C-alpha cells in the first residue's frame, strides 16, 4: 500500500507551507504519481527543503578517507586538513583559516564503534533511527564482520563512479527492524515500490552485474528473505537521489557535496582584498589545485545517495522546470524552479545530466530505458520524434570523425605552409 498523501510531506522542513504550494497526484498507470503546482511559482523560487528517509556515503568515497558525518554527510575535515590530505603536503597552512565553517569541537563519535557525527543531534538521530541495529562496536575494523564483508563485496563489483551504496539498503532494513512502529516505516518505503518482477531483476542486474548472487546471498543471510532482495535493489536503483549539487538520480553521474576546502575557496573568492593580496591568494589557490590534481585527482568531495519521499514524486522531463540542490552542504535537498510554473502544471526534474540532455532523442531514450525502464514523452521528445535514431556511440563516433577531419585539415594546412 502506498504512503498516504500526508506522509509525503512529513520529511519536509515546514510541511504546512509545502503542502499549500504543491500537490501529489496520480496521473495514470504508466507514469504513476506526479508533483503539481497548487499556485503560481516564480523562476528561482524554492519549492521545498526535504531530508531523506535514509542516506549513506558511497563506499569508495569513504575508503579514500573522505570523512563525512555518518548521518547527514556534512564534511568533518577542516579546510586545512582537507587540503593537506589531498595535496600530500603535511605542513600546509591555509591563509584566512577563519573562513572554514567546520567546527571539530562539536563532533561526536558513537561510544561503541567510534563512527563520527558532526553534532550530538546527528549522533542521536542516527541512533534513534538505525544505528543501534548496525553498530559494530569493537568489530568496526574487523574485516571478517558480516557488515564489513558486505561493504567489501559491494566495492568489488561496483567501482567508481559510484551510483548507490549498499549501506543505503542496510539502513533501510535496520530502520524497519529498529522502529517501534514497523508498519509505518514499511509503508513509507512502499511508496517507492512500483516495479514488476522482470523490471526489478533488470535493475538489480544493472547495479550488480553477473556477480549479484554473491551480495544477494550475503544480504539474505543477514537481514531478510531472498525474495526481498530484488525489490530492494529496484527501489534504490530507480529512486535513490544523489546527495550533491545536481538533480540526476542514482544511476546517472554521481553528485557531490562540496568539501570544506571547496567552500573555503568560495569564501576566499568573495573576500574584498587589495589587488596585490588578491593576486597572491589566487596564485596560492591555483598552485594548491595543481598539487591536488597531481597527488589525488579523484574523491575531492563527499558523494552519496538518499531516498527522498516528496522529491521522488517528480517525474522526468528533458526540459525540466525544477532542479534539486543541497545548499546547506548536507543531506537536505532543496527543489527550486528553473522557470515560472503555473497552477496545475506538473513539476518535473531531469534524470539526465546536462550533457545527456543535449544528446539526440534516441540517445536520451537509451539511457532512460536502461536505467529507469521508461520511454520519455516530454514535449522535447515529442517534437523530435521524427529525428534519425542515432545512438550515443554513433554520436561519439561522429564527433571523433569530425575531430579527425579537423586535425587532418590542420595537418594539410601545416604541410601547405611548409
């Protein structure tokens, strides 16, 4: 049974205001539900701010020592610590350290397993929701503990760029197991379930490939019956929203929360300094990024995913009128209007990134079919329905041929010059 409409707003900040602004409606058996405007919305307006039912940092992101709050994913490293780790320069000092917003004095660890949180509020919230079940105690660093083996199995078959996390699913199961009102949590999660058996199997295969039986057996032995495995992966595979600055969903390009260093750089950019000091600061930052690129290259920011109840009601459009962002640099998702939206108009986001949206209709449909199992019928796709069916690979080949021809022309010009 789907979650009641009132529940759809229960994870929003100021749910009363949100429910007066937008409405969740059933559209048809193909599209299911959709999010609609109840009043006029102006371009740039924030429609709602929502926290996820569950969220988790990506496993490779955590393995490469990006330290984030176990609950809200806020950065735990100071800008200076972040810069030292990424650049490989232990004694590095950042100018204007007061611009760093990280407050280590507020951080708290779990007394049993020592996982870290950005505040006592986050530690308590995690304990109340799922951590009592998932706490490993003194076995936190034991590679033979079932949870650590599960993480290792996930990493072995799900290499970067990551699109989901096994711990997102583990926290879902733990939340239900730990809850006093288990039926309520099951009802909340059931909101995301709308796939047939064949579709679920296809999504599970997409996430795990041919090795899926290995992780399936590990999960089934620990927490729930094997028949629940397929549905769980289908739920996360099609509904998991990347925690970050983009609005694509979990099987699209990964999204990021800006690191404490990135936020420090943005704050430096806003400083009003004499020209010479500004030039020196810019030069320092440029060199720092060169050192980081040489030493690290990847995992500069926190990456993760979460399940957002109201945001998941947004259907896809290749010309979206809304997009998600994470302005507080934690797991709080904000949906903002990209254009004016009239009362009664459907509010749509894009499951594709900017580059994918610029590709041909056939290429967009290929990505959506493979990852989300539907065919888009947005106005852009309808207007392009008579275009040639050019796949992404063919587009890339065409681009490569065009570049080759351009290089050939340049070579001919050079030879002519000689």
